[in-house]
C-alpha cells in the first residue's frame, strides 16, 4: 500500500491536498440512498438512529452525504483503529474537519497534521502534565463547592445549563485567567454560538443567522485574547493562556500571537463543552440507577473522610485517585453517550477496509457512536452496565478501538486527564451532599451532534443528605 511522507522539516507545513476522486470511483460502495438535505437532517436530529439505520442497511462501509459533502461512513472497531491510530499517516484530520470547523476554529490541534501537529501538541503538553493539573484542581475546587451549594438551593434544577456555566467558569479561570462574572457570561454566550454555528447548513454570514452569530462570536473571543497577549508574555501565571505565551521548544521557537488565539479558542471549546456533556450523562445515568449512585456516594464519603483526617478541604489528585468505582460508571456513560459521535478524516492515499477500496481524496467519517452499541463487542449493548468495564469482564479489551470516546492515535484528546479530574472533582462534591432523582419513566431526548446533550436540559430533583 502506498504511503505518504508526512514529515515536513518545520511546523506550519501540512500534507498536500489530494484531489477529490470522481463520484464514479465510489460506485462500488453501498449507498444510503438519501438526498443530501435528508441525510443532514437525519444526522443532526438523531445521530445514533442515523448510524444504526445506515449500518443495518449498508454494513460497516457505506457512502452518503455528511456535513456538506459526500463521504464514506466507516462503522466498525477495525475502521476506528485504521483511521484513528493511523501510524502510516494515510488520513488527514485537517482536511477531514476543515469543511466543518475551518472558519470557526481555524488551526486548532484538530486541524493540524503530521509534524506540524506534533510540534504544536508537544509545545502544549507541559500545560496538561500532573503538576499543572494539580494547580488547576486547587483553583477550580472553590468554584465547584460554591456551585454545588447553589444548585441545592433550587431543589428542581436543569442540570445541563447549570454544569455548562460551571465548566465554562472553570475554563475561563484556569485557561484564560479571568474570574469576572461579566466576562464569563459573554465568553459563555460566544462559545454557545460558535458550537451551534459549526453545524449550520447555511454558511454564508449574511444569510445564515446561526452561522453569522458564530462568526461574530469568534471575532469577539479572538479580540479578547489578542489584546491580552503582550501583558501575558511579560508576566507570570499558572493559567494556560500565560503558559502558552511563554512556551518555547529546544530551538527557542514559540507560538505566534495568532497561534495562541487559535489554540485557546479551540481548547476552551473542547475543554468545557465535552466535559459538560460527559458530566451531564454521568448525572443522568446515576439518577436512573440509584444503586450505582449509592455505591459511588460511599466511595466519595470515604474519600472525604481521608481528606478530613489530613485536615484538607480541597482534594488533591491523590484523593481523586481513591475514587476507582466511578471510573467504570464514567466509561459506561461515555459508551452510551460519548460527547463527539463522529470523527472526520480525509484519505491521503488509496486505502482498503472490509474489502472496499477508498480512493485518495475521499472524505471519511468514523462513527464510534455505532460501534459503542454493537453486539459484536458488547454484551446487551443497550443496557447500562458499568461492570462490563471491570477487570473480570473487560469487554472494552475485546478490541482496542471498540471503545473510543476520546479518539485515538496522535490526535487522542490532549485534555483527557483534565476532563477525568474535573469529572471526579464535581462528582465528589455532588455525591457528598446531595441525592438526585428523575421520574421513573423519564428518558431525555438526546441531541448527539455537534456535542451530545439532553434537549430538555436534564431536569433533576435534588435532596440534601442528612448529617
């Protein structure tokens, strides 16, 4: 199989763009048969149902319309591995995502490839290492405690907007270094408009109102960051913004001002929106399965007791590491409702999967959302069963890419450990003080794209624990 040299001599160089293949070259791949607008509508209205329907009709390799163009859909653990692990550099993340994100999140890590991606990611890594995470945890813990106390005062709470405001406030604090409520409110509104614009069908600002709001929101966020860069380059601080301003490689190269703007906007989106989705899903799962909520509460109370014995009110990373049962529940929640249901790439060379040739230049989309509910890998895949992630069963070990909520390979989520830390910190505070429920028959309608969330905001009933 031909391979492509993807090691340019300096950051900033991207792989060459192969031309789109003629439509006839995909004729051998089963077609969904949907018209473009019908396909887009089905994908956006219920991504899970869309993926399951396509897989049932066409199998693991099919072709159809996705995100403003014809694409090949890949729905198998083997395809996840081929596309995401991709050591040979046969797929481009930049060319895969650019038609969706290039105007709104240009030049973020998801839109970089090969050595260019490796250089930008490597320069950013120190801001996500253990010592940095420890500082972020110390900074975010008072905000978490205050928010959880405030939630309890309402008894009936729409959880999704509440946790979204908290994760955005945390991100604004530890990433941007701002704590002003007015600034946080504006930043939150801008990121909401940005994410909504990423799936807008009409992408002309004058005509497409959602898209226009997203373009304007990005301009405001860029200006907010840009006007503070020189001050951050001249000062010290533990926030991500300041760290990126000071980051240098072994040759004394550093990020340009515009690269800092691009990275911060992308990281802020990825950090708070995906974590908001994950925590919401976890809270819903524990409301529907009170036996697991009780089990995790005992673990949280044991952790709190260790903190009390050591005279600490703010948890450390070592404290959060004591919470091991939550790992299984979190993984199961992400299996059922992963924040990002699909991952886009473009083939740089001819490839073959499941006996089907995919020509160079073809946009492809893998669908972990379908693989996560496949009976090929999971026992009773529609059932909530955290024990499937126990060492005894280890169903996620049946194939390395049967469970892929954080992507994989070189583009594996850089903020994975930050997200896990934030989830545990929020759940530690929530479980210690409150019990929450939803009506027995309640099942929220989920919007899976662009980032999974319950359409009704997930209303829950909070009850304070005695003692």
